[in-house]
C-alpha cells in the first residue's frame, strides 16, 4: 500500500529540518568556513555573488565565471542546454503555481521557513 501524500510532505519537512540541523553543526564545528549562497541573491546580482563565491574559495575572479554560457566547450550533462543561457529570473516564482497545495508543507515546516541559517 502506498504512503499518503501527507506522509511524503512530512518526510520533506523532516529532511529539510535535518539539513538545517546539519548546517548548524558545520557552522559550530567550522565557524566561518561555510558560505551561504541563496539562489535568489545570485539571480538578483550574479556578478557580485560570483565574486563573493570565488573570493571565498581563494580564487581570482575571471569574467568567464559570470559568462559561463559563452563557453565553446562540449557539455555532456542533462543541463547542457541550460549551460548555454545566462541566469534568468523566470523560474523564481514558478512555485506560486502550486501554492494552493503547499499549505500542508508550509504547516509541517513551521518555523523552519523563517529560520535564518
């Protein structure tokens, strides 16, 4: 017998909370060694965030880091078409199409939605 969708939603919420706990652990064990990168921030300011990531890694910034879509090299991954395009905002709000059905997940996540990791 299959599991109900509410059980699966509970699993998603549980896994996300475990992720938050794990990240808190790494922050405690390795303070200042974990860089948080929010996709929305990268979309809003690709160059600024890429510079921040590259600097955090101790590397030198190169324009190709933000112009990755101009590469001529072969790409053999499932994302090969996406690699040829700049970062767009298009997908950021697609979740809203499913908002009417996200209530149970929102309820299961509770304060995890507002925690500042």
